[in-house]
């Protein structure tokens, strides 16, 4: 039977635990919860993410640079599963989570206690914070899932452009933000029963990697393939090389192939980004390229880019003159449709889908263009001249 002193200690621990649980159940913010815990155990308290970044801290907590440096440089947080002492004056406890890549950690400005009552109190605090941390992880996964479902819906439906823009805006996305894209596949498990499971794991590493760099990404599952839109002006190649290295270090035995496009486009043109990344990955698989493979436009575009602007403008005027004389909006509308028509291997349906217009609208505009230019898209010679004139116009304007 416990002594009176032990009974009092146990009762205090139970009351303190109940007190903190009420804070968490009341959805108090992390700073407020940590301040309450810090008062109970008489020390500073901090919450850090898996990258060693400070997320929350108790009121008046000391900002010790040596602590943050030690967490980042001396600990591999992604692998930390047990509490440890730091700098002989701090202790760090991993909070329980469903996914180690979104794990958070609580740090106390004291070493791990040796007496049982203090150990029990700290353990209870860590368990309660773990419940709150798991809810954070669940919320994050729900946000990611909703965003994936949003783009799945957009891909499945031929929404008008204005409806697409409104949908993005309602979901906190700017249709004019510039993105690049890549597609990735884990090729060792393609013909096995656990390919989907392995790809989920790869996706988690992708989220972790870009979150560490604080780069916004949108992960889309299209035709059972993961495509990642990356909001960045940086070259993707060094980022993807490091991502591949990170995946292979943490996913032992995995083998990935990546196709990417480094040509930034506004988010509203994301379908074109997906197709370019998909084409680049197809080339990588066909030619067994294991390093990230960049989408390269047709060679004719490289050749046309060498044509001096003066000569290019003369050719464009000779072919597209009547279109160029139209009002700005109408001119841009027809040239944009032509560019998508040729990019989509002269498929009117795919071009219409990319532009979020009805197929009949695309047909009407192309017939109008043929009449204006007195040319036929079904005539091989006319079509090639229109293709080159459109590409030259887009290169120089």
C-alpha cells in the first residue's frame, strides 16, 4: 500500500494530467498548452517538427541557439524513436504519430528525471501531446487528400476556364502561380502486389523533402500515377537529384525513375505540365534512364528558335497575317488553340479539354481560322506551315 506521501504525489500527477487533458480537448493552441505544462513541471517547453524547426514554445521560454543547432546537427530526427538528453540540460521526446515523416517532438529545459513520480508526470504529458500531435497529422493528411480529390475532379470533368479558376480560388490556390512538374515511379515493385503501397511510401518522402525546403507542391494521382506540381523558379534537376538520393537512403532497395519538365507554366495549364512530365518518364523507361529525365520539346522547335526574329516575323506575317490583325483577345484565343492543337497531336478533343472549352467551340474556332487564312488543317502542306508559324510566333512573342 502506498505511503501518504506517495498517494499525494500520485493524486497530484492524476490531477495535473486531467488538467492538461482539458486544455487539449478544449483545442487550446500549442503555445498555451506548453505554457501550462511548463508551469506544472517548472521548466521551459518547446515543440519542434521533424526538420528541427521550432513550432511552439511556452511563455517566456529561453531561445537557446545551441539547443536548436544541436537538434538539427546532432540528431537525425526522422529516425529518433526514444527520448534522449541534449547538452546536459535538455531532454527531447518524440511524440507518437501515425507517420514518422510528420512526427513532432517536445523538448524540456531539463534532463530526463530519475525519480518515478516525475517520470510518470512527464510520460503522461508526452502521451497527451501525442494525441494532439496525431490530430495535427490527421488534419494535414485530410488537406492533402482534399487537394488531390480537387484535381482528380478537374481532370475528370471538362470545366470551363472561369469555373476552374473559381474552384482553385475557393481552395486557396492562384491559377496564375507558376509551377513545374515531375512524375515518379518505383520500378522494382511495378510487377508485384505491393507497388501501390511502395508508391504511397515514396509520396510520403516527397512531401517530407519539399516541406523541409519549404517549397509548395501539389501531388496529383492521375491514371494511377503520382504527378507533383512544384511552385518554384529554381531548376528542378538539383532538387530531384537530392530527392532521389533521400528516397534511396531511407527506402532501402527502392529504385525510382523520374520524368520532369523544367518549363514553368501557370497552374491553369497544369494538364500540359502533366503530359510533359509523363512523356519524359516514358522516355526514361524506354531508354532505361535512371537519373531524372527532362522533357525535351520536338527538335523542330530547337531549330526554329535559331531563326532570326526578322525572318521569323516575315514568315509569321505571311501565314498568320489575318489572324494577327484581329482584336487582341480574339487573336490570342485562336493562336492559343492552334498551339494546343499541335501540342496534342492535332487532337481537337484534347486541345479543347486543355483549354476548358467545349469541343464544338474548338471546332468552330478552327473553322473560322481556316476561313480567315484560306487554308485547311487537313492539307499536309497548310498544316505544317501553320504549325511552324505558330511555333515561331510563340518563340518570338
